[in-house]
C-alpha cells in the first residue's frame, strides 16, 4: 500500500470517527465567517457577487443579509448559537464573555461566562441535530468546568486579598452551571442535572436577532458586523448607549460608523 493510500485511509477513519472532523476539514479548506481560528479576512468574497457595485451602507446590508441566509456547517452553527445565547443574556443585563469562540479549543468546556452583580453563570451551549440527545457526559464536562472556574476565582481572590477574605468573597458569590441546548436531554442527563443543581434551558436558534454590535470605545461609536474579526471580543452593555441593531441604517442613524472604515 502506498503512503498516499495510507493517508487517505487514515483521513477516512478520522472523519468518520471523530465528531466534527468533517466540518473542521471543510473550514480549514474554505475559511469561516464565524470561527475565530479560521476567520475569513475578505468576507466580501464569500457574501457578495463580484458584479455588485453599491454604496457602503447598501453593500454592508447585503453582506449582513447574505450572512444570515448562508448555509453554515455544524461547527459554524454551534458558534452562532453561542452568540445567540450570549445575546439573550446581554439583553437581560448580563456582562458576557464568549469563551468558546475567543479561546477555541482552550475554552475548557465553558462557552460563556455571564456576570451580573454577585451572580456568575458558567454556560455551555449545544446546538445539535434535533434527533441527537444531550447525554450525561456533556453534563459532567460542564460540571467539571464549573468547578475549575470556582477554583480559579478563589485563587485570584487569595492572591489579592489573602485566604480569609477570599473565603468570605466566595461565599457572597452565586456561581451556577448552565446548559443551553436546542434539543432535549437524555433521561440520564436529566437525572444528573437535577442531582448536580445545573440549570437547563431549551432554546431554539434564531438568525433573526439583531446581530450588529454598536460599541462605544473612548467616545468612538463603532458598529461591528458578525463577520468582523473582533466581533466576539466586543462587549455590549458596559457603556451607556451601547446596543444591538438590526440594520445598517439603524446603526448609522444612532451615530455609529463601521469599524475600520
């Protein structure tokens, strides 16, 4: 057997046995508008017809509309789902860090960290096929990540305030593990979340939520589209006047302009 044949068989084995391997191979070859690691630097090439010649506002709106209509692969849908769940938390006044998208494989099984006052939510978001149940191993992964988060936070407090004060600060925090999914849990997984006091919300992905992030940084009012490189590192809501917008015209009428324009 030639070396090429061996490599082909190895690739076939990997793509058939490792979840997400096919999607990852596709992303590596084609680039992505959602995944940070393989982010496409020229979204116009993926979202616009080359013959289109329109003004900036119309061009950006066409790109946004094309992005919403785009058929994303499973990995990209998962990342978009994280964004959607994060948006829902931000709408309720939570400050959200997008660990899954920004940190990639180093997210330690927690996709979002949501903080409001003395409450912390360690969130895992799962957007799978409607015929696939969330099983107990994913619940255990979340609980392990939640425990690791508590440990890290306690270490930070101890380094800054010593042990007694750190213990008091931890007691005043409410830290909760949360799993959000578009589909149901297995019966065993349901038993596990009850036993471990994990919150579960069944949320369907919608591409119709306002995706334009209108951010204020040093008095500069800039909007970010969902295929802009820094999109997932932008926090909305920690400065008065920040918001999400549905359309380019809405963002511009609020006094924001496109980042890097």
